[in-house]
C-alpha cells in the first residue's frame, strides 16, 4: 500500500486480520489469508482494533489511537 511518495507500509497484512474481527466472526481466531489455520501469535491488538471499528470508529483512527496508547503505556511502565 502506498502511503506517501517514498514510504510503503505493511497495512496490507494488518487490514484483513482486523477486518476479520470487525466484519466477521473470527473467534477462535484464524488467519484470514490461510483459512483453517489458527493464528500462532498474539492477536489481541487486532481484535481490539476490530472491535473499535465495529463500534463505529474508523479503522485508521482505531489502529493509530491504540498504537499510541500502547506506546504511552510502555513508556510509563518503564519509568515507574
């Protein structure tokens, strides 16, 4: 996915996983690009973003807000 003139992103792999939670019923979670295969890594972030989108928040806002909050929590927990 082209984000800017010289910057590329890996949103093409994130969006199907997020949409499988927001538009589909993906629990017990399966990877949408490989049907029938369970997700073998953490999926909670994508599930929360998907549920925020299901509640009406735009997918880009949900992804960025949750990323910023997670980073802020990490920084705060390091320094406490």
